[in-house]
C-alpha cells in the first residue's frame, strides 16, 4: 500500500518586476478587471464552457512531445482528444528548449500567452502574474501536490504530473552482475556498483555531469527519501545548525551526497564525466551500456522509449533505509499557471484545459507519474518496486516562514532543489581529483548555511 503525505512548495528565490506586453509583444496588455466567476473546482468537464470558442497558447518545457517521432503520446494526440470534448477551444503549444531561464524572461516581458509552466519565482509574487485556481483547502482535497504554488491560502499552480524520486537501472545488467536483491543502503548500493564494474561492461553509475541540471536529482533525495520526514525540507532544514553533518547511521543529506562522492572516487562512473551527454544516455541505458542513473520517475518512460529494450528498464527506491524502512520523496513536476492578463474567456478555457489534462487525459499515468486526482489510485508500472514504500511529500513551512528556505538558498549559494547543480558538479570534481575530502566539502556547506541563517535572523537549533 502506498501512502502519500501532504506536499508544500519549495520556495524559489527571484524578484521580478515586468512591463506587461501582449502575447505578440507589440502592445501593452490590458488586465481584464472583471472578476472570473468560476474556479477550478467549479469546472464540470463536458458541460462547463461548451459555448466557448477561442484559441489559447501554452508555453511548455516538453519540446520532445512536439516531435513526430516522440515514442510516447505526443501533444498532437492529447489535443485531438481534448477537441473531441471541446472542439471550439484550440490549444497552441509553444515548446521552449532552455525552459528554466527562458520562461523567466518571458514572464518578465509578459509575452507568454495564456498558460505556462510556472518557473522559479518568489511565491509572494504569484498573485502579480497568475490567476488563482481557488482556495488551498478546496484544491488540496481534489488534487495531489496542489499546494506547491499556494500562497496566502490561494493556489496559483496545478501540477502537470507527480514524480517520485528513485534510481533508474537496467535489470539485465543487474542480472549479469549477479545482483539478486535491490540495494537498500548506501553500502549495498556501492557494493552493487563494484559488482557491475567487475562483471559487466556497463558504466556502473552515469553521472550526467555535463548536462548540469540532471545533477539536481541528488538534492531531491535529501528530504523524504533520506529521512522519512515530511517536515525536513521546509521546517527542519531551515533551522538546522549543521544539516549536512554525518548522522552516523547512513541517513540524511550527508549519506545521499556521499554515495556520489564515493562512486566517483572509486571510478565507478563513466571514464570521462566531462563528456557525458543527456540525449545519448537514454539509449545507452536502454541497451545496457549504463547500469544506473539518478533521476526522477518522469525519466522512466523516456528511457523505455529510447530503444528496443523497454522491459529492461527498472526504477527502484533510493538506497537509504531509515529505522528499517525505505521511503521515497514525492512531489509535483512543473505546474500549469494561467496568465492573470488573459481575457476572461481565455482564462476559463485555460481552466477547462488544465482540468482535462489533470483528470481525463491520462498524462500523468502515461509519463510514469503519480496520479494527480486524489480519487485516482491507478499507479503506472514504473512503481512496481515501490510496494510497501511510503511516498513522502514535503509539509508546508510554518506560517510566516514561507520564504526562509529561499533566503537561505540564495545567501548560502547552495540552492537546494533550486538550481544548485554546480555544487553537485564540485562534488564530482573534488572526488575525481582527490583534492578535497567529502567531510571538508560538507563542513563548507554547513558553514555557508550557518552564515546565511545568521544574516537572515533565522534561528538555528
């Protein structure tokens, strides 16, 4: 039985003030001052808004779904199904390759259409950009992870899918290496990597160093997966005096990052981490040239579709055991946000489309995600190895402390779960050169965190 605890947003730091422009960027946009008299929870798919005729634009990070050779279900298929129910609401998809940075610039300029996947902004600025979907209490009763982009009791983003954090692996390589039981601790995982190195030709652990953003997966494990504690990320971490210290029991952030350091130091990775390649690694994992990679469950279907060996792709919990039990961090992927400056007609059309994507499209299931509708308990095959594993979603920060983590991230420059991929690259580099011990790295992080707490007046326990 899988259990999911309540999720709250990770505050992301960015102060942005923008000049509003129309979708074409040629003239100032005019805010529709009339209140929208309908919310997400009011939408009845198939009956609400059937008289609406309009075209809306969605700015998306999923450029792969626009390709005609996309191995899964692409955008064109979803839109065709949506138009069977709403033939007069046309949805145009604009794909952005470098989404994280480009979307912020588009948001600042106001040139982004009607729906976008919410990029990294301060939660306090949400109401300046986005239409509220409804109250936090109502939305969380219907949609999992709906409070990631909640502020002041209102929800400004609906997740596109839910993800669990685990480890991609090639089942055939594990069999060839003689690994019959999935590793559940750091020591067991490193032992498995050594067996793979000795008995197969596969790269034991592919770092994906060169892509940068892929290393952000390591941050995603330090909460629920490493502690089993839903309060860790937004309550414990911000007040911890030394959150990266060794707990001595193979749990917590120290244990997570040390797996990477030790794997690099023992040469259990690719021969030259500077030459890793994100696109080609998918086929390599599919063909058994790579044994393991650290990525969220969203990547599972991409690895399956990258070659003829879909059945060889497995997904397992991160190898940390807390008091005899394993957990898996869980949370939303990018969230849909609706442009506050769109016309009321387009806002309502956007609400309808987003609710259809959430409740009718099957998108989360097809992409190997956690189902979003609270009433939906149909999990995709990716979670076959997660039976008996509790999914841990982060609890909200204490009222009044919603921006604490964002402040600490910025001042410490560690940016946990907030684009701090460069610090993970430094772990790889130091482990490879043997010029700095892991304990020295963690001591530096603890010092930076403590100084940030002091500068921001945040009590350290």
